[in-house]
């Protein structure tokens, strides 16, 4: 590289990394790089130029070697969640299949509004060597390639076709990553030749800059409308979503609820907005919720939805609420604030709750609060019985209860896909604010271990003495487990509970509940498997460098968990659970799934009719 007083000659790749290294953010009075580093797998599409640039900054932007590009994206999502979207990681992958492997992770980040920067190899801009290895040729449009597939799952997308473009593109990408309303993945396609081309960049472009995450002030008229509606409420409730945590507004949520005595229910992403024993915490809502939360949701006349996108598991496919209930939606994103004729309050949750509370002269009728708390008491009793063990087969709920009783209040719990998100959401009793990560926004099997690895990298940066705990089923484990090895290699300890029920048991349950026979979900029910057998998960985890052991019951699980807490590296505990007994049977709202309208099976027809019987409760967009 060469420099003058005003410019410096760099390759495109060098410029990207130098600029990224000089972007900072202040969090709780401490200044740090907004990018915590990256995850990378090198190939011919990114090793020679981007790899050369990253080698020079390995102390400031640490690069974690991935085992799978999809899992790298999951790890980046887990990192962003742990930092409440205030910091992010980049992922770099080679051209072709390396990059396309990131698609699912990008979709997860998009669905969950999570920042993740993708720096991905692209085809040669000159086209002189075309077609090259791993290039997808579109016969009618030579500009159209695999990287264009990321457009629907990126909040910001660009292909760098000249080195000067990064002067505009990098700030635009970072602005998206830090925008509370438009947050999500940013994708930069980097053609292999352009990565190495040089340009005389203005030196001022690389000056240190400290960013702030903008807090959007709600419109005074919208706040006034919301106050008028709340004042008229007889049975109000608050739905607290993940946006409460991202706005760092848990204190304001608690203060608002207490000041006006309004019961609070939590979404999946909003679990751990309130502690379990807070008197106004009425439980998780929806398909994977609690009888208590769903009981008040059905009766509420005014619903204050804060920081939630109101997805179907929260709303019971829009059957959880009375059809005439009014919704006030506080959200930084305009798109989310206006759903189902909500009264929108577009703004930051912290600011909006404070302004609403200051102007709201209102107390909820005591009879409504008493009803909500009575319902929560019943749910608490159910959970206590549900997680108890000793007289029935091993279950997810029992394992959750054991860990819940023994973990540190600041330990982080991670679950995703399959049956465990529902079981954790329903049965986990929150001990510390912001300590639960249930990935059910895009429901990605395989997120558990990879997302936890990213979360642990972030956790070590602030709470190294706490643990990241993973609940994962055998089906999800088989889909993506190689970051056990990553966690051991990088010395980022995880505690992983592998709960083996012999296949995809929760989908088998859905299959049976809709009148269908068990087929191709449990390993024992696959007609193409002549002699079914299980995986030795203990041996498999040990082969990746983890400490591992198998237990036979929840009592032994508790003893093993304490050994895992004391161990110095990733510790995997395996326990078989029953595929049929032990599911949490209470707390579920209706959920719309496609069932056959005609079938030769009487059971399928009967199940369809039973399922459709609840459709009358569904709000049809209003």
C-alpha cells in the first residue's frame, strides 16, 4: 500500500477491513469496536485478497474458523442477540456453495431483525475466465448469480463492482445494521478480481468513528391516542416482545406495568423481560405459552404490544384475542407497528413507555389484576408438577426443571426448533433478565450449538464466569453439531444437553394429532430403515474434544450438570427422553396448519374437522 497526505492506496479488501476496524460504539460507558470480529471459511473466492487483509488485523478483528457456513451465520446471530444488537460479527465465505450455505442463516437474521454482515466472494467482474469453478451461469443474464439469492433475505444488498463504491456502501450497510427499525443482515458481494483492485482512498474515510444506535421518538399525537385508549380500558394487558430487550427497556417495562398495575405476558423472543416471580408476570403467551397468559389474552379489551412483530405463535394464528380487542403497537419498525389495525406508536420502546407512563393517569381495576394473578398461580402449580420427576418417563420438562434449579441466575439458555422451544418457553422460570434465547422466529434446527457458540463468545466479553447452556434434541443435533469442535478449539465452553427421543418426535406428535400415522419422523417409523439404531452421542461429542457423559434419569442429570459447571471445557450430557409421554399438554392456543380437506382416512378427516372448529375465533386481519 502507498499513501500521500490525503489518500492511501489500498485494495478493495484492505479498505473494507481497515474501515471496519475503525468503527466503534459506546456501551454502558465503555467504547469498543462495533464489530466483534468474524467467522470465516476460506476458499478461492475470499482467501487471497480478503484473507490477506484480515491477516493484518487479527488482533483487533479476531477471525473464528468455522466448520460450516450456515453455522457461522447462526453463531453471528447468537452473538448479536447476546449483545442486544449493539454489536455484530461478519461472516466471510467463498464464491459459490460457500456463500449459498449462508442463505438459511441470513433468513434467520432477517426474520429476527438481527445484524450480521456478510462479506462473500462473487464471480469475476471482467468475465475473462468465465465460467469458473462453482459459478452458476444464467444464460439470459450474465449479471445474475447465486449471490442475487440473498436479496430477499438481506436488509441491505450490494455487489462491489469498483473499489470506490465501498466509500458509499460500507456506511450504508452499517447504518442498516444499527438501525432499530430496519435492522437485519447486510450482504456485500465481492467479485474475486475487484477484491484485489486498488484505489486511492481519502485517508479521512478511515478515521475512527463512534456510532450510536438511534432512539426514535414517538409522535406526540400517537402517544395521546394510545393514552386515550388505555384510559378507557377495563381489562388491559401488555405483550412484551424481544424489542423490549433490544431497546434496553426492561426497567421501563417493569416501571410502567407497576405504575398502572397492568398484567404482562411475554412472547418467545421476549422471554426474560421480567423475572419469574414478578407479581405482574402472567407468563408466556400463544401456541407455546401458558394457560394463564392465554386466559387473559382471550379476555383483554386493550392490548399494548411492545417490541413484538406479532407472529403466529404469539397470536395463536390470530385466535388468542377477542375479535373486538383493540391493539396498541409500540415498535421502532413501521411495518410491525401497524399490523391488524393496531394503533401504531412508531418509536423506541424505552422512550415510548416513559412518555406513556408520565402522561397516563390510570390504574387497572383490581378485579382484573386479581384474575390474572390467580391464573398465574394455577400455571405455576402446573409447571411445578410438570418439571417434577420420579414417577413417569424422562421428559424435556424434567430436564429443564433440573437445570433451572441448579444454574446461575446469569447463565444463558439457548434452544431452537423441534419440541424444546415450546418446552423451554412454557417451563423455564426466569432467574435473570435477558438470559433466554429461544430461536423460534425462523425455527432453525441446528441453531442451538452454533448460536450458543456465538453467544458464548459475546458472554466471555462481559460475563466470562457464567455459562451458556444448550438444550438440543437428537434430530437437531444430527443436523448441525460441528461447533462442538469449534467451541473446544476456541476455548469457549458450552454446556450442552442432548435429549434423545429417537428422531423428530415433536413433528411425529403433530403428525399424530392431525390424524396421520407415524411416518418418517421417528427413526423406528422409517420404512427405508431395515434395522433402526441410535447414535452414540457421548462418543460423538468426545470425538470432537468435548467432555461427555450419558445419564439415565433426571437425578443423574443434576449430578452431571454440576460436573459440567465445574469443568473447564465444553461438556455434553446425553439423556434419553420419551417420544410420546411427558409433553407439556397445557398452555397451547390454536395454531393454523394445513390439514387435508379430503382423505381416505377417517382419522385424518375427523382431525381436520376438529382443527377447523377453532377457526371461527380467528381475526381476519382486523
